[in-house]
C-alpha cells in the first residue's frame, strides 16, 4: 500500500483510506480511465462503440446493393435504442448512417418490387 500525503495537514495516509486519519479530509483516489472515454482511442480503435452501431454502419455501406438495406435500417434502429439505453456506449453517427442509408435503399427496393 503506497502512502500519499494529505494536502491539508501533511500527514502520510494510505492510498486506500477514505479519509485522512489526522484531519478527516477525504482522500481523492484517481479513478482508472476507461479506454472508451478517450476520443483519440475511439477514432483509431473500435472501443466503447455499440456492436449494433458497427453492424449498422457496415450494413449502411453495403445497402447500395439494395438487398441489405432493410437490415441496415433495422440494425440502425436497434443501435440507436442500444446507445440511448447504455449511456457509456458510442457510435451514434454509425447508427444514424445505417438508418439513413437503409431507409433510402429500402424505399428504392420497395419501388422496384412494386413496379415490377
């Protein structure tokens, strides 16, 4: 157990102690930073993102082939629900992209099927 110095009274206190034994000041323990909270890491690595959002983004890209478009729309909607339910997850842009591309090409698919 490392010791830290209390900023108020200068007494050495264990880093796991909730308060200083000399003056009672709360000892601030630095919380470990999650990799998903770092914006640079999120830009490089797929950390902290919803799996649904990643799937919606890729399905949105391939929805130009028209057949996967309804799947892009569905996974995009599920991804938005997932991100709003779990506030620590990221990827809203990918989810919205999946919804937009899925909607656009689903409409084109329906128009093609109805006019055929």
